[in-house]
C-alpha cells in the first residue's frame, strides 16, 4: 500500500513521475484547476475587499472524491504542480478542495522531469507560497472584473457576444495602431547607385561597390532623391577611371544567441517552423512532461514557461564538457557565458528552456519523436548548446574606390572560425558577399553603373513572432499568456490572419476605438505593464493584492459609468462588394473570419449564401473546371470549397469517382502519399495494419477501414516498427 500521494496537473506528467518514484508513492493527476470563480456570476465581493468566491468545477466532482479517498489513506501528500504562479494556485486550490491539513501537505517543485530533479524535490519540500498564490488571485480577479463588467457594455453598445480583456485589448490596440501607421505612411523616393567592377586579370569575378561620398561629403540613404539627380551623377561619372584608394581588414566576432525563453522560443518556432504559438506550447508541454524513449518515459526539456536566462551551474559544466568532447577545446568560450534577461519582471529564480541533458542529441532520439516534436526539440537543443560555445570569427574587408571626385565603398567577409555556428548553423546574417583580393592603388576594370529606384516602406504588419516580441518589450503579459492572447483576439474576430500577418477587422477597429476613447487611461500599454509589475511585487511580498485591485478598479468603475451614459450605439461598417448573390440577387458584403475574408449575402439570415475569396480577394467559384486530370479515371478536376473555406480539387465524375486532392499555395494539386503496409496484424480483424501520417505524426490504422476502424496512436520506433510490406492481394 503506497504511503505517499503525489498530485500533479497532467496525466502525461503522472506517467513519467510514476516511473521515477518507488512503490511507496502513488501519483495522481488533477487535470489542471479543480476550483475556480463561478461562471454564472461575478463571484467577487467588491465591497468586502474583493473577496473571491471559489467553487469546485463540476467536471472535477468525481476526481475530487477519488483524490479525497486517496489522501485519507496517505501519510503525506506532495503537491507537485508547476512551479509558477498558476501551479502554486492549483496546489492551493487542491489543499482547499480536498480539505487537507497543513501538517499533512508538502509542496515540491522541479524545473525538469528527470530522476535527479524529482528525487531532489521530494527530499526538499517546502510550504505553499501565499505570495505567489495571491499574485495569481489578483490576476484572476482583475481579468474577471474586466471581462464581466466591460463585456456587457460592448454587447449593449456594439454587438452581442463580444468580450474584452485587460491584456488582449492592449494587443488589439497595438495591431490597430500599426494598421494606422501603415495606412498613413507616405513613401519617399530614393535612388541607389552602384558600380559593377572587377580586377584587371582575365576571367576575374565581378563585385559591386556602392556610392558613398562626393568631395568628402557622405551621401545618406535618401540623398539621391529622384531620377534627374541620379542621371546627373551617372553623367558626371562618364569616362571615370576606378582605382582602389584603400583596403582595410579587420576581424568581427559574432556571439551566440542566449538560450530560449518562452517568448524567443515562440518567435523562432513561428519564423523557422511556421508553428503558431499555441502549437509550439502544446508540443513543448509534451517534451517537458515526458516522451517514450525505449521502455522509459523521459522528460526532454526544462519547464517551458519562463522569461529567465539563468542556467544551473552544474548543467553548464556538464554542457561545457560535452562541447569539449564532441567539438574540441577551441569551441569553448574563454569564460562560461552568463546571460541577463531584458524582459521586465523576469522570474530570475527560474531557468531558461534547455534540454534536460546535452547528451540527448536530437538525431539519436529522432525515431521516438513525431516530426513536429523532433523539429521543436532540435531547435531548443541547438540553441542551448550553441549558447554555451565560442564566438564565430569573420575576416571583414572594406575597400574604398575612387572615381573622379566620387568615392565608392565595397565590403565583404569570410568565416575564419565557425565557433557556435558549428551547431547553430549558418543563417541569413552570414550570407555576405566576398571581395576579391584587392590592393591599395590597384586599377580596376569598369563594367557598368547601376541606378535603381527605391521607396521607403511602411512598418510591417505584426505577425505572431513580432507581436509576441512587442508584448514582451512593453512588459505586457507573461510567458504563460502570450499564446492565449493571440488565440483569443483571433477567435473573437478582432483580427484576421492574412499571410501570417495580423490585420484588424472592422469589428476590432470599432471595439478598439471605444476602449481607447472611454477606457484609455487604464487599458493602454503603460498601465497594463504597470499592473504586471504590481503583480510581480505581490509575488515578492512588496505589495498587498487588495490594494492593487483597488487602484485598478476605482478608475475602471468610473469610466464604466461614464461610458454607460455617454457612449452611443456603434455601427460596424460593412464593405459592399460588386458581387451579386447567385441565389437571391441582392448585393454581397465582405465579411471577416479567422483566416481571411469571404462574401456573405446582405439579406442574411434570410439568405445564407456565401462565396469564398482567395488571397487576392477574388471570388473562388465552386465547381470551376481546371485543366488538371484525375489520376484514377482521367476526368477533369474541379475546384471545390470546404466547410472551413479551404479549397480542394474533386473529380468531375463524383460520386462515381471520389478522388480528391489538396491544393498547395501555388494552386497545384498535392497527391497524398500511399499508405505503407506493415506486417503487423490488426488484433480486431487480423488484417494488415498500415502506417499513416497525420498532424500529430505517424500512427497505425487497419487496412480494412472503414469496415474496421482500429487505430493506434503509437510512435513507430525501432522496437515497434516492422518491415514495410506490399499491400496484400485482395481475395476475389
């Protein structure tokens, strides 16, 4: 009979930790929060110093009963939820809901799910940290006050079903402000002049030098304002002789990036892997909680919600030994690297995101991971190992080239020592041009002058990576909130995503204008960042949580009352298209959805006709015939539009031929790979199992589908996969 009960949040963590602790321990999952504020009412007694009323979550009723029985039969209960504020609050709610006495509970935390970390945590338990709990309570109550007080105002004055959030509204403000910048931007013309030159020797490689100065006066980027000015310079340079005035050689060192925080991991996963923030966090959670490697369940990365760049000294020493063994002493930095975070209010007690051991090389464990798990783990592993390595060293050559009274400059660089790039890899920063071996006073061969027109460009729309970076720089939100913020503003249709860029919808613009004009002193970048700092102060026992709530609520309540009286009913402007509804003949209007826009009949809900729009805003005609042919019957393929607005190709002879194809970004058909047959028999019908690939990676399914729907979500590893075989012959 187990003596001790360990309660964690998730079943995956439960499985991993169960295999680490001995028979004296039983590990159970709470499946996250088991108590919360009630959904049906505010649940906060504002007059009584913001006292919250918590209730047990309905779906957790049986779980609470089971945990109570288990706790009753246990000598000690270890609360092993995550070691951030949310995890501390979950542990406290467990104590309250299960009615556990203080002398029976022990709070343990760990940064990684490894045998060493778990066993050390059990040896060094602590008490619940009420400062962290109060900080989480204050955040939860703030968000409840804004959501339950402000949302009804938006329903009344704008549209039913809207929601407002303390942080999400500021994110929408940033996106709307950027949209205004882009629309009001006036491009400025400028011209760039370059000389294409080469050495005098035969078959010499050409290089380009950019116009730099005239008579010692430097040209700035916008100095050559128009074609007339550019042509004047070209005319003055006619017949000029080009010669090397000076050559300067220097070395440039490039330092590695710091290891990942939540923000930088989400940004890089967005840029390099095309992962949305929510997907990145979902996969990172799995890597943290544990993955089957052989017969063991192993945690591969440290806790993935962090804004700290700290690294445990023991781990750093282990990593430096790993680098020396694998790459050599020259790849070690002169002194171990220490990184300092720039994020406001970072939790320095935490660690950066890193692999639990440098020895878990991605390629060695690739067979145990899904494709997406491998991609993210490799990103984290490379970033961390590279962060502990020596600088890369470049040889930089800058040449000044004279032509009459003008001066041109050319530069190039050569990688002398890879350093951390040995692991991290060469990126766009390293794609610099190389110059030939030039000498002072050397005459050059003139090939041509290039004059190119350019215009200054507006700031780009925010994408996921740049918006997360902006939120972090402004001190808005915390590691655990970035992904939910982006998801919420998209789900609520305050923004739409066009080619990975956030564009405010008409609805988002209207809501933003209302909040800016009536709640601008509390729902703005600075005030929201200040609130985050106050929450940090609560966690550090430097501020009382009730005072923080009071300072927020008093101006908020005043603004709310004024808006109720003065705010007029708002109209969301509709964009009328030139398209006529094919069913009822009325005009169609442009409407927004998460991934773009579509056309809807102006007589909705009487007429529910919709038409899809492509990325250029053109109507996609459902049933339009293409010049592509069906692989099975040779009939033409026609364009179809699915329920989510996604285009695909279908055989014209449907339903006789049910062949369908996906369409790639260029409008070409994408042929799905044929399933791979294995020699594994289905335990239900004895047919052969086939390997298929889905969004979550590889899995096995019965070849007799749809008659037999047996499916196994297993990772195909060396121990579990069998030889791929040809499809079995069908019996006639």
